[in-house]
């Protein structure tokens, strides 16, 4: 039972354009969501997060949108750069609970 | 700060052998966890700890043991390795059970790649 789903295993985007990565969840108890970025042979690194009291959070080129009614979140990267090529994992947890449930990841390739 | 460190980086085992994957953090984090990453499966939680002396099972605990005798260290033991345990293992830590929206931000080690023949 996959509670956090990333239905696109891969995505290719031209450099300078917008990258949109999507994530769906089924557990309505989740109220805190995170995106992690992973390069080959390295551990995941935290990118950006959002709590359920917000519907948008921005950090530089990265914006996360949350649609609670649809149980859907997305990560927008604008403009996309070659260094953004990596695997992106969506993760979810409950308020005050350290346990994270991860999606299966989306491999983003930025084409120069 | 070294952050989260893991040893070894790579290990080959024969079926039935046992070994311990080491994990240490120097950030005084209360919460530590072990994940395995398999193709198409994302990161799955094996075991976690909310503080020294306290551990609990995650999503895929079978075949693994943990203990937490200090805040810094959280070793993962494979009791009798099986080919199904071939994976990449990540240890992570976070500042812990104070609650709040930031408590889920975990810092990961570089991983241990394990091959069981």
C-alpha cells in the first residue's frame, strides 16, 4: 500500500524552462510534506517543505504547492539548471512525528 | 560538523553471514532512522529511534536489529544476510521529538551499498 506516490519515474526538461514534479498521497493524516533531492552515490538532501496550514512555500527557484482537497503536491523549479538533474523524492509525515513516508522518486534530467 | 557518517561504504556478504552497518551523527539529534533504497521502491523505513535506549520498527524490519546505547550511534545489524537484503542503506537523523512543523527534516548519511551473494 503506497501511501505516497510519484507516478512519473522520469522527466526531461530543457535548461531554463520550468520543471514540475508531482506527488500524490492517500493518508489524510499526513500534514507535513517535504521534498528531497538525491544525486548518485550520495544521501538525499532536504530541499523544501510545506505544512498543511499553507498552500504554497517558496525558496529561491523552488516552490512547493499543496492541494489538500486533492491530496496532491507539486514542486516547481524555475528556471531549471543542469545541476538540478537528480532524483527527487516526495515525503510526508504527521505533525510532531519524526517518521517519514517516501514516494518512489522521479528522475529529473535537465537538457542543456 | 561531520553530520551523519556511515561505514562501510560498500560491503559484499555471503548468504547467512552477519554484519553491522555503522551510523554516527555529531549534531546531538534525538531521532535516528535506517532506510533501504531499492529500485522502484523509494526509501523504506527499517527501524528508528527517538532517543537513547528507545527503538521501534518501521515498515520493513524483518531480518534487522538495532540498538541505541548513545545519542550519537545507531548501528544496524543483519543477523543472517539474505540476497533480498541487497540494497543501499541510508541512516538519517533529525533534531527530534520537540514536535512542530520542522521536526520531519532529516539529514542523511552517504549510504552503504550492500551486496549479498
